[in-house]
C-alpha cells in the first residue's frame, strides 16, 4: 500500500514537472517560429508581409484545411466537365477558410491562384512546422512513459526479491520446524521402544512416562504455535475488535502470569494507572500478545531476575512495557528478532523457546495498527517507568485507537 502511494506521488510529481517544462519549451519554440520560420514561409508562399501572427491551434487547423484543399484540387483535375463547376465552388470555400485561418488579406485570392505543386509544398511545410511545434509534447510523452516503465520495473524487481527472500525464510522455517520436532520425536520413539522391549526397570517407568509426556507437550505446543502463525497469514482470519479497558487487560495478564514468575524465582513489578484507558482491540488476540511477551521474559531470564509490567499514556499514544533486567540481546540478532525461527538454533535457548512467539506477537500487533519493538540500554532510559531495567518490549497504541 505504501509503495503504491509512493509511486502515485512520484508519477504525479514527475508529470507536473514535465508539464511545466513542456509548456516553457513550447512557448519558446512557438515564439521563435512565429517570428522567423512561419513568417518567412508565409512570405515565401503568399508573397505578402501582411500576415499576422497565428496561434499553434491555427497552424494545426491550417495543415488539415490546406491538405483538404490540395486533395480537392487534385480531384477536380480528373473530374468530368459538368462536375468541375461545383467542385470549384467547394475549393473556393476551402480557400477562403484557409485564408481566414492564416489571416491572409481578404482582397487577395492567393490560394485560388496557387498551383497544385505549390499547394503540396505548402502542406508539407506546414506539417513539418506543426511537427516541430508539437515535438516537446512527443518528447515529454516518451520521457514520462520511460519513467513509468522504470518505476514499475523497479517495483517488480523489489517484489521478486521479496518473493525470493520469503521463499528462503519459508525453507528455513520448515528446516527449523523439522529440527525442533525431530529431537522430541526421536526421544519419545526411543523411550517407547525401551518400554516395549522391557529395558526400563519398574522404578524408572514413572520417570520415563513423565519425560514422554513432557516431550509430547513440547511437540503439541510447537504445532499449535505453527498453526497460529499460519492462521494469522490466511485470508479468512479477521480480528474482532471491541471497546475494552487496556488497564484492566494488562492487570489480568499480569495476574495470570504471577504464579509462573514466582515459581521461576523472579520478582514482578506492576505500574498501571488506576483509571480507565479505553481502546478498540481484539481482547483475545491482544491478550495473547501480552501473555507471550511476559512468558518470553520468564523463559529467557534466570532466577532472581526482576520483571516489570507498566502502562503509560501521553497525548500521542498509550505504551505497554514488558521489561526485565536480564542480559541484553545481541544487536545483530535483535534486528531479526520478530522473524519466525530467526537464525535457526540461535533464536532458541536451552529454555525451550520456539522462535515463533515473537513473530506471532508482531503479526497481531501489526494487524491492529499498533507497533512493537525491542528497546534496550541506553535507549530505555528515555522511558521513565522502564529506565531501571536492561531491556523491554514496547507495544505502542496510537491516539486514534483510544
């Protein structure tokens, strides 16, 4: 959409530039021709210096009328005698029309006395003159066509590059999905075979069943995430926005995650205004984003980490901040953080991240028209509620959505 709008503005600007340049060139060319070439030609053909200046439109019409008179003169040569007189009347009328267009003196029947060869020469001369006059328009049309073709080719090249990049990412995602599924599947298959062959002692069976259950849950989680990711990209998926209090929603998500944060040996700080801040959003999907970001902070930080959940507003936007004081994320990795399965195994720590959660969050936020980004030290200092933390995920809701 933005690319189409940018192309429209570019073409409109270029068109206006061409129109201005063409008008200036046309004015100069016609002024020079009317003072030199056109006057010289009129004097040559009509042997008079009483020819007034003619306009470009007059010159164009004159070409048509003179050509018509020439054709009629040629036809009259081969017509029977009884038709010559009516034809001469028609030719005379055309001659008078031409004389009026060219501002020739009325008392002179110059065109009537002009021979057919001279009429042909006059026609050719006027055609060449008009071609010279309209040349700037022809050049402008060719140039504008070139600009249009060049811009569309550039768009096609970018779209082709994007398709190739999407294909590369899709192949990488499939490879990473296979990698993430292969390990638990192999483990479950090995445990099942060991149980089937009686290789596991009775006192370890409970442990093995728990491991199988955990690996199966991990596979189910990954498949569910993949399903959600694909569903968000499908044409049939729609948000169901409603008026909701974002303060209440943030409190609910924080309360939902409190036990997980406590079990992980972490501390939770909450800063949410007491009043209401109403927005139009899909409650279920936005809750998914916040829960994902909080879970991500718990999963990728160690015991003793401090997690903060804050909400602030100003005249332009409402900000939701999910903060932690864990380690900073590498700058190069941060650039691709919201891509699915970014950089293969680098995106998934030993804590079991799938690499899909942040991509799903980014898709949901974008569909709402919001913005999500990672802010780390030293930039985080510019956000007072989060200034004491190392990093945060910032969800910005514009004023129009309140």
